[in-house]
């Protein structure tokens, strides 16, 4: 089955899941994760009309981006080291992995140096509390928000989380539900930010994420079976 066909089938599944739980499918945005995917494979999906693509590693993204169309909206969805921030600021549509005060400070520093007024970001929260995952602990979000307040270039647009690596759908649902609840409370507490994006759900758990309110999905292996998402 071709990659564009995989995207078409996935979008139909997203639509059906959204309608089943009373949501508007049009409000759910798909970011196609291209970790380990060659530019030719990305171009095939691009040719079918997709524009939002996500990369985990800055170096891999750098190697690909100049070989691909300039209207691609790149999302950095993996852990971002401070020494790589200078390559990313001003060059991606959304940094989904803002997870610590030092990173907010470095984004601000590089934005000022480059004359970039706004750097769209999501706070990454480790709601599952798995040691193998990056992200801010839920109880540390207030401290991170203070760092964001001191970084005028950071344009906070919402939250991102990664579901627990388990077959226990109850645990996955609980993680997504608590992230949605945190999203709602932050929206009330910090109304100056837009809080428009709730990025949850990958290939194995996107249906649960939709049911729990996600409006952005990060999916790779259902489209590129040899991918790693």
C-alpha cells in the first residue's frame, strides 16, 4: 500500500473516531512524523497535499529540510538540546518540546540574536512520569511558566504529552485525560497565552487521544511502516 493511501486511510479513521465522540474532524490536525524516513518518502506524502511534518532530531531535520519544499511546516517533536536551539529558532513552525526553564531562556537568547519576534512552542509535560520520557513534571509547570513569562519571544500555544508505553488503555486514557485537565486549568490561569493546541496521540493510541480531546496528532509508523513512531 502506498504512503498517500496510508494517509488517506488514517484520515478516514481520524474522521470516524472524531464523529463517534461528537467532535468536528476538521479541528484535528495531523503532523506526519518522518523520523528515519528518506526525503523521497516525504515528498510522496507532500505530493498528496500534506504540509505538517515532524522530526525528532535536529541533525536529521537539517539533513532533510534543504532537499524538500520550503512550504513544509516543520514541527520539532523530540528533546531539544540547548546547543541546537540556534538552528531551530526561526526555521520551524512549532517547537513541541519546551520542557525546562533553561530551554526557554536559550530560545529567548537565540530569538533576540536573530531578530525573531515570536517562537511558537508547546510545553511538553511528562504526565505518564516514565523515566524514559522527557518533559516537565506536572508539579513543575508553574516554575516553567515563570521562565516562559521571562522569555518574551516564546509564543506559547499549548501542551504536548506522550502516552505511556503500555497495552493498558486505562492508563493511556488517564494520562491523556489529566493532560487535558491541566490544559484547561492553565488556560484559565494564564489567559495571555493562546492555548490552542493539545498535542497528544501517536500511532498506537491516537483514537484514545481524540476521545480525550487532542486536536493535534503525531503519527509516523501507520504511514511509513518502517518509521519509528
